[in-house]
C-alpha cells in the first residue's frame, strides 16, 4: 500500500544514539495485501494470503488467509482459501 513502512531495525538505542538498535528479519509471504500507511515492525511474519488493513501496525505473527487491522494488528476474520 501507499506509504507503507517495513522496518527490520530500531536504528539506535533509546538511551544512546551511538549504539545500534535491535534488529530481526521480517517475513512477508506470497499474495499478501498491505494497506496504505501500514507499519511492519522487526521480527514480524505475515502469512500467505493475509490482508493488513490501512493504518495498522504489525508486530509479531499474522496467520495465513486472515484479515488483520489495528495497532497492534489483530485478526478480525479468516479468508476462505482458493487452492
């Protein structure tokens, strides 16, 4: 989505800007839709076919074939699979 931000790093420590921040890889599987202005934080995993609603903040794991929204993003419904 437009203006989405994917951040795998905190850039610097809160108390000391000379120290690097924490970092962890992000996994975004196939066929994921990410809405406008969504922020995906370090260590997050978004499962295949998931939809992330606009203005949401993803922190952690979003299961496959679900719709998640909010801050932090929470699953609000499942999406029927079309395999």
